[in-house]
C-alpha cells in the first residue's frame, strides 16, 4: 500500500521524536532520530529539517556539523518555518556556525514575533532588555515578555513575573507577578521528577503521535503496526493488550519489518498474545537475524543451543552468539 508524502512526512517526524526522546519501552537512538528527521524533511516537513539542523549544530548524539546545521535552518526559514527563523536568529546572535550579526538576529526574531511566535517574542524581548542589536528599552522588553508569556512560553512567564515584581519596564504589580510566577512554576520540576521521556517532555505532541500511529497501523503501514503493536505489548501509555499486539506485530513482520519479526518471535516463544509455538519463534528469530537484528541473533543462538524449535546445533549456536555480540547485542536484564 502506498501512502502520500504528507503521511510519510508526519510518520518519519514522529518516529524521529520517538527515537530522540524515547519512552520506557523505546530506547533513545540518535542515529535513527537523525535519519528519520532527514526523511521527514525530504517529504516536506520543515520542522524535521529544523530538528536535524539542531542535532548537527550541537552534535547531539551525531557528528557536529555547524555548516550543515546552518543550511538546514536557513532552508527551513526560507520555507517560512517559524522555528527555523528563531533558531537561525540565535545562531546569528551567539555566533553558532556563523559570524555574530545582531542586526540579522533582530530581523529574524522580529519577523516571527510580529506574527505572534512566543519564542520570537521572548528572544526579541531579551535583546531589548540588554540592548543587543537595538537600543536598550525595558518597556519594549516587558511588552514582548508579556506577549510571550500569554503565548505559553515558560521563560517569558518567568521574566514578566520579575518585571512586575521589580517594576522593570512596566508598573510594579505584586498580584500579576505572583500570577505569572505561578504559571511559570507549572513547568518546573524537582530534580528527581525532571521529565525525561517523550510523553513527559511534550505530552500533547506525544498524544497526537500515538493517535497517528494507531491510525497508521489500521491503514496498513508496517512502521505504525510495529510501534503501536509494541505499545500494546507493554501497555506503554495504553491498556495492555497482548492479543492485539501480536496480531499487529505479525502483520508488520510479514511486511518485512525487522524489529517486528523479533517481537513476534518473542510472542511465540513466551506465549504472549498467542499460543506458544517454538517452531514459529525459531522461524521469526531466524528471519530477523538474517536482517541484522542482534537481539534476534542472540535468541536464535539460544534456540540452537537448547534445541528450541529446531535441533540442537552447538556450532550454529556459537556462530549466532558471536554474530549477536559483533552486531552490538547487550543483555538488557
């Protein structure tokens, strides 16, 4: 089944977010995140291009390449992506990958601030507060902080709270200071409770993605079938449903999805959502191993070592144990 580029752009972007931020049952993989951000950009998702640029700008789990990063942000800005403007502005303000140019930074911030972008309003406000690229103007800074705060930017909320508390560029108002401090504090966490996973850092985006994956699975996309199936398998933010999980994982496996082959192998090996079937488990572990899955290779080696679903074969077991280790298998227990 063929899917249009709009579907693919969103799918690859959400897969990148899943790989970059992770969940308790989906490990972080920055290389996979970068690859999927790139795919989403090729399909027309400029936000994917921005995120790819930021990964390369900071060397976040991949090779740092400021030249490529700037090109990504510039192309996103040229396509009128507001985040592209904002992050490119920060590069010009602080000299990340380009020569410092305050006037250019102000131009970029102002372009999106005038359209109501809370991040652009925040950064433009900071420039006015400190006199960076513009004449210092605390009143203008406070006006922009307030707009940013009203747009939901937590840092804007913190700064306007300070402005009201100290009367910086705005009339002192303890009640409003307390209000905005309270709004800002909603985004704060104790050190032990600091958000780590996707559903904690960006809950609304995460919820939208899960609806998308569920609908994509129903439409027959193998990546979506695997992701939604694995969530059902573990009860990852939804009701645990091993039977439905196994159905989706087997559909994806039959569509040649390597990770789904390994997962359905586990289902048949352990009787999760299906009747235990050692021969089918062996088949899927073997198929996934041929596709390069180190986890599947390790389980295949165990099958050969213990005669599970096949005859014992010490030589084959040794081969696949070594193959799994060479491909990066690690015991996650």
